[in-house]
C-alpha cells in the first residue's frame, strides 16, 4: 500500500514512522505527478497558510481537488484538516473545500493553550490521548459528516465523511497507532470492494 504525505512542511516524519511500522509505504507529495498510484493521502499538521502557499506555488490545488473528489481516501490532521475543510475562519482562508465542516483556526487560543486530553473515539475500546497544538475548533458539520469523537467542551475533534477522515489533534505524536490502523484498514476494505465490483463488471 502506498500513502502520499503532503510533503512541504509540518509533522511529516512522525507519520512516515507509523506507516512503515504498519507495513505501508509512503512518499512525500510535492507535485501533481506524485499523486498517481497512491492508495491514500495524509495531510499532516503544521501551518496551514504556509502549506496553502506551497500548494498554490506548486500548482497542486486543482490536482488534489480532483483526486479527492474521485474518492482517494485522505486522513487530515490539524493544519491538514484546515486545508481539507469547506470553510475556514479566523481568518478566512482559501481551502480545498472537500470536507463539509467549518473550522476556526487556533480555536483554543495561541501555542500556550496547547493541551493533551483523553478522548473517547467511536469503536475504540480505550480512550485515545489526543495532542492539541494550536488546534482548530470545528464549529459546524454538514449532514454528510459523522462525528467520531468530541473534546470536553463537546466540540467535534474527529470526523469522518466517507473516505475522508479529519482530526483537530495530532495522532502521530503518540505511540498509539490505532487511528492510522483504522485509516489503512478502511483503504484495504474499499480496495477489496472495488476489486469485487471490477470482477463483477468484467474489468479484471
Ligand atoms: N494553527 C495552525 C494553522 O492554522 C495549525 C496547527 C497545527 O497543525 N498543529 O495552520
């Protein structure tokens, strides 16, 4: 399995280590041609304005929008989630507009108010230690978006819409790989389903 990591800036290496420990290959994506042959994408946390500028500079906005609209699975964390969101506030910022949520950047306040919290995630037996670093707050979710976990205020912190997974925290900064495993398992399930459909349609 090959996962592309948006490779300009942010917590990239930490995701790479988890992916390789789970037996998945990864490449850093910095240009459109590197989107070919991917089974999934990860948008890491970091600084969304910088990433957006790099996406524009590298002419990656349209190619990303098109592979995501075609159903390429994506896991977006923190700044990555800001890029994936339909609407961004505080300040308003352009985005890929894929996931039907509105996010408020630095929603909990500046760096000083970064924190860790045990969150209960749907289908996980034990809580997950979530690391929030200048995290966004999800202000609203559209009808296609399912909330998998909330913080102690009740704000959604882990959402899913079909093949798109989004977290306001950094799952790569703990030793706990359950979220990455969930994402990879979902990709495997989908590709099996697609293969069955292709066989039924006589393509394979
Ligand atoms: N506050 C950052 C932004 O707006 C996101 C922080 C993070 O990814 N940890 O881009």
